[in-house]
């Protein structure tokens, strides 16, 4: 195989020249491949969709974690649903203030393959505060008695194993197990191409019914379809811009490569066409 | 031809399925093609690079025009260099306050082909305030005695006919023919892939030597390489955020599809990795 091609739509292809096909596995849930490429370094795919690459994984993982952490620096207990590559956990472990991180990933094979072949994101998984549970996120949030200050839904697209993580039942249970000042962050698809845009609308319609604060923010992620990627910020209490503690990230002693205080506020400034789509069902 | 493919890098391809190859011309300056596609509508290319498509041309053209116009609503005389598709002129003609728009495009064939086959952007070209001059922009700014309040450099990449529009001589002459509160806006390439990132740095190093205010802002343009595209804002007087007249766009009576007051400020919030690259030579 010389090139990996992802169909961003049936009529738009994104193709990456491959240096080496490193690993392939049919897991109980999905097809996993790891490649090395000339321009993006190593990357892995699930069911043919690029999940993360060495060149720009920092953008997604910084934006999904530092945004909520800078709104409520008192977050102690965190639940990560999905996120098998470990990148979200890695960013969370930069905060000494966090006490407990539960990561619920349905597919253990993803974690094990990343620990062997995509180590850039897995460095936080051995942190003593982290507990990995290899089970269905939908069932976990339904059954758990735990309470969390922050839930990160670091899911695949709503097809295959990720589907339940876009359901009303799932969001309702997230709401139930969040503390009174809890924050729910989810990967929120994209506004540009039709398929992701539909999923963006469906997710937002559900979340905004449940949470008094339901905002959407964006980042430039060039290797996801259209490069315009969204996250959802839902909360029982905090507004992500009004309640932003802009000095907090600087107390970390960690130099972010994408996120900064202007990005935080700027990422909630959506284009008019995206605002319009989010209003419609 | 079933697919149009643009090489975003030697190792990354962006491909669009074609419905119809509408027009082809070898102009005195470049190779021009017009296509119809399934997902982006009509689009045209110069030397194999996509310039504009019906689906998202509004993003580029709104961001290159409404940003400076909302900083100095008293702009009367405007020079557009390049911009043969007419999209920048179209946005300028929405302002009754503008008196004169000179468009200097080296390649008349681009304008004529767009007027026939890509009419979404050409509607402003027949406005009586517009004068089209088909000549070299580099020579024009060197020789003109005119003074402008705003110069829009709506150029191709700095290869072929666009090369001179990234030179120190060009920027110096733009500085000379700008009024004391003049603003220079240029398409400023992209921070992500190596080639555009180098050009971004080269342009910024030159402009910041000449102008007391030299900022860079960004937009999500999914069909340009990486989808993360930049514009330069240089001025003798105005800071684009401090001097932003946020209510002005609303007096237009025109509903923008991308630009709004939060986007204006948010677009100047650059990621850390972009800020770092702009600092280096």
C-alpha cells in the first residue's frame, strides 16, 4: 500500500503517502491499522478513519482538556469515555490538582496497540491516578454510582462502537453522574460536510435540552474532515467564556502548543453559518 | 477526468470528484480550468491549484474584506491587487461609503472566464465605482500616484504570477501609496504544511519591518491546504482588535455567512505553534 485514503465524503478524498504499514488487527469491535507516513509521522485508523497522528494530535487533545480545566480549576474526579489512544488522559495528568481519572474504553486492543506503536499519546496511562476499564461507556454511565466533576467524551464518529455515545440516554446518564458544577465535553463532529454536520446538529439538539449551558467550540485540526472540528461544552453551572480563569493554565508550568487564553475565548466564536446550523433540527 | 487532485504536499493529496470539466484555457500567465463538482459546486483552478469554489468562497472573501472595513469604516478609496474572480470586489461593493475601487489583475482571462463560468463572485465587477486594470500589480504600485485607504492583496501563492506580490519592493510601495491611516491586507498562506508555512514566515518578516501594526488572522477554509488559512493585517495606525468598530457591520443591512463580531476578534487569536513560527525567520 502506497497511499492511505480517507473518504471525507463520497466525492472528496484525503490521501496520505505511507512509509510503512506497521500493524493491523481485527479487534472485537473494529478494524485497527497503524501506519508511518512521510508528512504526518505515525498515525492509526479505526474502520478506515484517521484517529490521531503524531503531527497534530496535540491540537485535539489540548483543546478537549485545557478548555474545561481552565473554567473550573477545582476539578478533582474525571471520567474519560473512549480516548483509547490515551491523549486526553495525558493532558489531564498534567494537573496535580486532579485526584482520580477513570478511563472507560470499550476496545482494549486500541490501548494496547497505541502503547506499542503510537506512544506519543500513551505516556499518561501509567499515572497512579488513572484506572482503565475496558467496557462499554454507555453501560458504564448507566450503572455507575460515582460522581464526576468532568466527563470527556472522546469518541469515534457515531457509527459502530461510538454510536451509543451520541444518544439521549447516554447524555442523560452523564448529566446524572456529574456533580452540581460538573462539565461535559464531547467531540462534536464538524459543520462543513453533510454527514458530520448532521451529527453535529443531532448531538447539540439533545445536549441543549439537558444542560442550562450548552456551547460549541472549534479548533483547526487539518487531518479531520474539512479541518474545522468542534467540541461541545455543557455544564450545569459554568459558562466557558464568562467563568474562564485565564491565568490558571500558566500555573501549570507546561507549555501548550495550541491552546492559550486567546484561543480559549476565540474558539467559542463560531461563524454565522455554523450558528445557523446549530439552531436548526 | 473523474477526479481533480491537488497536491497539498508531495505526500498529501486532496481530491474532488468532478461532474463536468467546463472550461480550459492557457492564458499568457497560467493554466486556467473551470470544473463542476458534486460537493463543492463549480470551482476554478490556476496552475492546478484550487482558487475558489461555490461552496466556501464566501469564507475567504468575507474575511479578507469585512475585517479591515470594520476597523476603519471611513475607508473611501480601495485598491485590490489580484482577485480576478471578483469576490473581494463583490464584498467591497456592499459598502455605500466606499467611493472608488481599483482592481489590478495581471490576467484578464481569469476575469473573463469567471464572468462566464463562475458568476457567484463576479456580481460586483459592473458596479460603477469599480475600475479594472489588467496589468502587473508590482509595477502598478511602483508607478501610481494614487493614494488608497485600503489595499487588498488577493494573490495566488508566491509562485508564477503571484511571486512579486510577496516581495519587499511590493510591500514598500504599498506602504508608500497608503494614506496615513491606511490598512494593507494580504492572503498570508497557512501555518501547517511546510511550503505555505515558509511563505507565511517570509511575508510576515517583511511586513513587520515596514508597518507599526502587523498582525495575522485566520479562517477555516476547508478547501485550501490544511483548512487553516491566514490573512495579514498591517496598518500605519489602527490595531485590528483595539480599534474594532463592532457595530459597523450591522449597519450594512447585509447578512454575512461567516464573519461576525466575535469571529473578528477570535480570528486574531492564534495557536501557540503559529505564534512561535511567526517569531522565527
